[in-house]
C-alpha cells in the first residue's frame, strides 16, 4: 500500500507530492493532479486538509488504515473493552455490597452511603475538561499508566478501608473512591481514543456502543458475584477481588499499548504545526444551542438512571422485602438488558437515523418506569418491580447508542475533545449531586415516594430539552441529526468538495 504526504509548502494547484513507496523505501515527486489516480473516492475522503491563514500552502495527512491492520483490530477491541469491564465492575461495588458496607462502614446513614458515589463523581465535574488535553500532551502510554496508577491506588484504599471498621475505615474508603473516580472516568476517554484510531468510519458507533455494553456486563457481574462472595467469605475478600481485577486490566492495557506502538512505527512523520492542542475554553462560546441541549438531556437522563441504581437494592429490600442477593439480581437486569441491546441499537441507529426520536422515546420509558415504581404498592417478596426495571434497561441502551454520536454532528472536529470533555463533566455533575439529593430525600421520606417523584421530574425535564433539540436541529442543522450515518457522510463529503 502506497502512502501520500503533501508537504506544507506545496501549492494548491501546481505543488509536488512526496509519494512514498514502502516496497522500495523511497520518495519520488509526482504532480498533484496525479493524486486522482492514487485511489478511489473512499481513499480521497481519508485525507485531512489543513489550510493556513495568509498562505496558499496546505498539508495533507492520510489516515493509514493499513497501519491499523484488520488482523490486530479485533485484539484491540477485546482488550480495550475489557478495560471498560473492569472499571465498571469496581465502580458499582458499593451498590452490590450495600448491606455489608452498612454493617462495617456507613451504618444506617443513607447520606454516608451515597457519598461513596458522590466522591467518585465530584472530581470528574472538572477532570474531563483537562483529560483530553492531558492525554494528548503526555501521550497514550504515559496517560494510561498514570490513570491506572490512580485506579489501583484508589481501589486499594477502598479495599483496606473495608478491613478497618468505623470512621477511619470510612474515611479511607472515601479517599479511595475519589482517587478511583479520577482515574477510571478518564480511562473511558482513553478507550474512546483507541476505538477512534482503530475503527474510525462506519464501525465506530457500533464499537463505542459495544464498549458500553461490555462495561455494563461488568456492572452486572459485580451485582451477581459480590453479594455471594461477601456472604460466603467477607467484605474484604469481595473488595480484594475488585483490586485484583483492576491489576489484570492494567496488564491488558500494556498489551494494548504494544499494538498501538507497532501501528505507530508504520506511520510517516508529518510536520503539521497547525494541529497543536491548546487548552482554550473560549471555544465553548462557539458551540451551538443544540450542543447545550444535548448536554442538558444527558445530565437529566443519567441523573435519573445511576442515582436510582445506587439505591435500588435498598429500595427493593425495604419496599418489597427482598434479600440483598435477590435485589442485586433485579438491579443487574438493567445492565444485562443494556449490555445485550446497546450494540444492536447502535448498529440500527447508524443505518436508520432518528437519533433525537430514539432519545425522546428512551426518556419516556424512564418516566414510565419511575411512575410505575411510585404507583405500585409495597408488598412482601413480590417481583412487581421487574417491569419498570426492564423499561430502564431498554431506555439506557437506546439512549447511550443514540446520544454520543450526536455530538460530532453538531460540533466541528477540531473542538470535539473539548465538546466531549464538557459533556462528560456536566454528566458527572448530575451523577455527583444526584446521590446527595437522593440521600437527603431518603432521610426525609423513607417510603421512597419523594425520591421517585424527583426522578420523574428529572425525566420530564429531559423530555422537554429533547423536544426543543428536535426543532433546533431542524432549523439550524437541516435536521442532519435525524439522518442515517451514510447520508450524513454523503452531505459532509459534498461540503468538503465545495
């Protein structure tokens, strides 16, 4: 496969191209018009053009798909998704071990228990703003190692906190959850970067959705395994298992880096000073209204899912008189459904579009679920809560598959890092303050009625934002968000040619 580099000083109309032939390890000059002969339309679309102000010169850097060879891409997919599995497994440990944590660390205080999730989310209200730039500056290898160091240290503090009962153990556990949150959320950004490098194109949305599915399988495995392990052994053994899993994920990350390093060795060095990453928050002013509506929708929907799953085991035990093991299995049904369906919905949405419509439908499912929990009477040993849990699982799968691909549609490529970071930060603000509000409502009303009304109001707010997003997209983006991925690519290709 031959590779093409157009130097920065080449003329748009008459400049020469340095044409590299890897078989002979040489460069030779060809006319710029000869680039039409170097590949088909798909290969032409794989070129990035960068025009410099006050100059007619430009540079072209090809996306070298052969560098990320098909025979290695699926190993990368397996390894990168396993990082998500381990991270989500440990993130949701407090929910699966709520009864045992109550006995040794948190006591009867709902506020103390929910704080284990709040301190996880608080650092990530700010961290995502800097995470993408940090990764770009230090490189994937250093970033991955630093972030894993935070995850391992955080899980270690949380584990050792389980060995120490009382306030000292609780303080250590809180500190560990904070460190783990700082590392784990940014690791998700690293996983997205690997996915973009190896699967850019039509497969990207599917791969991102698959990563979320595997991550939720980690949450499901945690809810199923941890209560059993804690009952048969002890709380510390269950927490130590999570620490061991994070260490295994670190080893997988090192193998993943080797694949990336091998691919980068085949890259041609291109001098492109116009793409230096800068931390410039003034770009936020350029983001359209539709982007901020997407962010508001994101924080509302995630705030009505994750703070609920944090307290769902406790609600099932108190309202339906179920054991912790049974309650954990019911809660895990949300993540099982999401894990099984998210990639499928990602594949479907890529082909049919209607992203906003799917998002509105998912929010209505969430509203239906929380309303059902509210009107269902308390009962002993019943499984009436299974139907609304199924609704939440389907809603989560649809929403995750439809929401995140919207951002590249409304935001220019050069601002995507800032856009994703800002969206994740706003999402974590909701997931950080949401548990505090829920903990306060639980202490105020132990029947969970006020808590469920809160989730209903948040879901309604999300629906209103999404309806406004639909009309905004129709007015300012020619309803492009609703189109299938191939239609969007066709429109962008025409804009590129013009």
